[in-house]
């Protein structure tokens, strides 16, 4: 056998041609790259969908459950309107109307149970007369 190559054979083979042992380095690298890109895109997608929940957690939002439900609905239904509503609710702070109303309610309750002024007749079962 001669150790010389045929005159038409190339002296250098490209790296994407499989070797004689059956290994295919191009296929292996493309497969690993595709799996890595798939995992990174999934992480990016899930991180993007978690933005409204993170915003609500940071600001200690009152409507945290509503925002979470809308974000999960957007994730599973692929309806972007749910995600937009969730991020708007998380971004806009709703004024607290309950605290002043509860304060007024307590004040009115105290006023209702307060003793009557001294000029008003006291009903204790006795009649003047």
C-alpha cells in the first residue's frame, strides 16, 4: 500500500465532514447549541412574564393576587392583553380609599355612642313633674 493520496483527493477535509469512526462534530455542536438557545429563550420568556409580579412584590401592591392571576393567564393562553393589564395594574398605584372611610366610620361610631349634652333630658326612668 502506498501512503500517498490520490492526486484528485483534497489535502485538507473540512471539519463538518464526519470522521471514519462515525463521530459527527458538526451535528454534535449544532445539537448542543440548539438546546442551549432553546433553554435560554425559555428562561427569557418566563422572566418576561414574571415582570408584573416582580413589580407588585417590590412595591407591596394590594392587588398582588389579581396581578399574579393575570400573568399566569397570559402565560398559558398566550393572550398578551392579560399581561398588559397585569403590568398596568402593577405600575399604577390605586389610591387607598378604605383608610379614610374606616376612620370616618370609627369617628361616627364614637359620636353615636357619646353621652348626650347636659341640656338634653336624661332618661333614667324618673319623671320630673
